[in-house]
């Protein structure tokens, strides 16, 4: 998979924004007996409401065990304290034998990280770390798409230049929205935004990478509005992500009706543009339209619609915008900007 991503990414890329990343995926299949346990993370004094499943290998050394707990909780590798109780009074050695002997489910894991949330230094034995090294993009920001920001699944920013002002922002729903947009899965509706600032320019360039809800436009609008509210209005900003929303100008009347017909056949909501309208009202401009005004963009997903966008705000000049096939079911968006 790493080779596939390398082949898809153009040479000379300075920043790569990824959605739906699982950061505790190892680069090679691990051999030997394993130990699978349920773990509740306690990060920065916050106890997770959703436990995660952590798969350990019997042959791992204690530091490898600690690394894996951290990566499974969305925290940069650091020492970890383990406990059998929510009061954090009965400790467990951070060794395979100690964990197996404790026999507790779940365990409570308390990473001792001093780094800001959203900062990840992934070891090369993890796919995200190997990819960052292979592409020469060693600076990684990660936002967890789990409640409280504790878990291994989310969005990542990989950068050649150092990153600062990290934010791992979780955006969910509200009781009022839930009443109108009931969850279709037995899982918390949580999405995330990875925010970081590149200081290779002056002023720095803020990057937001996100992936919005795939079912309800009302929920997507709530999520994007909350994410945008966390940004500095005056900062040069590039927003990149799978917004799962449409832009009316991308489609002829006949094509729009075709999209609507497919959605009705699959019992999805009608095509809507509220997310793009919200971003336009907040001052964001579509990078495609800046470079290719009045033209039909490439469709970016397997349903032959455009749901992936690069949007800019503030003192950001878009110099080029292209799309490329990738190793996923979405096209790769490549934009060159100047600040």
C-alpha cells in the first residue's frame, strides 16, 4: 500500500492531507501469538467513552508495547501507565506477561506524553511513519475521529516543513440534529479536523484537513461550521477534504437530475449544496474555479460526483490545480499555492 501511495503522489509534494487513516496499522504482518484486549484511554485527564481494541504480540519488548498503546489511542509514542480500574489505583506492568496476568478487560491506559494533541511522531514500523519517511514528509499532524479525540482512526497532515499550532478537533452532532438525522450505525457520529500551521512562509499557512459525515447534509453543515469557527479568520488558510457535498455549478440540469435519481433509488437524501454555500459565506473560494473558471471539474469519487475540494481563504494565491488517479476510490487533488 505504501508503494501504491508513493506511485500516486507527484514528485516534489510538500504537504499531503489524508482522510480515513488508521495510524496503528503496521507495515508488515506480525507473526507469533497475539494478545487482544479492550482499552480505555485516559488522555490529558479525559477518559474515553469508547474503548478501543488493541492487538499486541507476545514477542514485543515493553517499549514496543507502549508505542502500540499510544498509536492505538492517537497519541505520539511515549511511556504509558496501565491500570485495571477506572480510579487508576491498581497498576499493571507495561509488559505482555504483566498484561496477560492481569486479565482485566478493559484496561485503562494513561499515556505520559508532553506533546500537544495532534502531534504525532510515528515509528517507521507503522504504515503512516513509513509513508512519511518515504515521501520526505516527516512532520505529521493527526486528528482522531473518535469522541474525546482518543483512538487510532482519523485525518492526517504530512509535511516537509515543520508544523506548529496543532489542533485535533472533534465534531459530532447535537440532540436536535440527531432527532432529525438519526444515526444509521450503532456508533458515535464523530468526525475530525486536523489543523496545523506551516511556518515556511511568513505569515504561516494554516491547513485544515477533514472528512465530513456521509449521510446528512444538515449534519455536515454543523460539522463544517464548527471546524471553521476554530480557525483564525485573518490567517491564510487552505481547507482540504472529502466534504460529501455537491456544488450546483459542476452539473448541467440533466446531470443534476441523474444524480438525484441515483440518490432516490438508493434511498439517500436529495443532492444538496449547503456545505459549499456555508464555506462561500465564510470567505472560502474553490481552488478549481480559480484556475479553471466556468469549466466542469473532474468528478472525484466512484459515484461520478465531485465531493472532494480544495478551498482557500485569505492571502493565498492558487497557482495550479489538477486531479490524478489514486490508489483509493477518490481522485487525488493537487494544488500549488503561494502565500
